[in-house]
C-alpha cells in the first residue's frame, strides 16, 4: 500500500553549506553498489568521489568513456562503461551489460544532464533536453529495475530549481513550436521530479524508493552551452570571465551533498516521492520565491500521465 511522505522539512541538521563528505560521515558503504550517470564531471564526479571514499563501488556510465576514465584515474572502486542517454539503443546496451553481471544495485543517481542548449533534436526528433535529462533516465531506470535491491534501493533524480521555469507543456512536449532553451530546460527538470514521484509510488511495495532534488547553484561544465555574455548578464562572471558569487553559488562538494544524502541517509528511511534541497525535504514553493517545489512538479496525476507518455515514447515500462 503506497504512502505519501509529507513535502515538509524534517530538520536533518544539514544545510546549504554541507558537503557530500559531511552527509556521509560515519556511514560505511562497503559492499554497496551505485550507478552515477555523469559521474565523471561536475557534481557527478564529486558524488562518485564521496561514495567511493565511504566504501561504495561506483559504476559510471559515460558518453565519453575515455574522458571519464581520465577524470576518475586514481579513484578506487570505480568502473566506467559507455552510455549515451540520448540514444535508446545505447541505454539498452548498457543496461543489458549491467544486468548480465548479475549484480544488485543499491543506489541509482541520475546526475547527468544538459542545460539551456540551442534547439537540438535526438532520436526520432525529440527535444534534446527532455530526451537526455528525462527520457534517457526513464528508460535506463526501467531497464535496470530487475537489479534494484528490493527493500532498500533508492533512485535519485537530480532536478533543479529551474523546474520553476515551466511545468509540462502537454500540448507540445517536444517543443516543435517557439523553442525557448530555458523553458525547455525547466520542463525537463519538472519531468525529473514527476518521474521520482511516480516511480516511488510504483516501487514502494518492493521497498525501492525515489527522490528528486535541487542540488543548488554551482558553476560546473553544465554551463557549457551558455554564452559568456549571458553569464555576465546573469551576474555569474565578470567581463574577464572571473567567477562571481553574488547569488550564493555552492562549491561542487556542497552541490553534491543533497544527492548523496538522498541516496544514503538513514534519516530518509521509509520515505520517498519528495523533492529535496539543501540536504532536507523542501517546502512547497511560495508564489514569488525561488526556493521550494512547485505544485505542478509533485502532482501525482501529472506524474502518472508523464510515466505513461514516457513508456509510450521509449517502449520501456518495467511495471507494465
């Protein structure tokens, strides 16, 4: 019987300044297995480092496998495999290889993503941000479902405060008209939250729980598609390209903390289907404020609708 975790803070004792190492302090993850998409760059790399230092073994699927191996060189308990989230054949191939290993999965952290890219089409003409950030991860998690450890596995969907930019555009999900790179990113990030909401409902009977989160504002390679002049205009860098911090940007170790906490914290035992920020459950968003979670991103009916659409588009549904 599914239960709903309240979308309210629990007083975790952690906060915006906490790092991934802070939230893992005292936890022994020896013998635990994680998959971290994007685990060789930005927040994903920090997450991989923290998990391995706590004893976990981490599989890092990467579109650029050689670059991933270079970035992860020197880390123990890490392996790299190939995966392009924008290519469903690649997703199937990675999942089949992992399942063939016979291993069970404790933590699935969907950290890879693209942001505010020029209009790009992948697969059968899908908008790239929706396809890569959401549909690729949807197909991957559904294909890996047989490996998720019953009674304890967690799936962590890395969303963003950018979900405030747009709910689901049900009349034009693939942005065939009037493409706007930031609203398209916002829709993809809303989809990341809705995915966790419905997966948690479906997985509860097996003891598999799902969370979505905003990691915080962090300067990482995720910004690669944003022109310098736009970053200057937004107050992120100065005219010479020097990093500014007027909006309270986090460091990468701080940015990795909430997803690491979501995957491992005993404080979240028996919970799921909620949106997190600053290493705690977030509050519902208040009109005019940028923190918290929008109602459209945690609406169970929209979550079910998106699940059905995603299953239809990808041809994958572990619960059908």
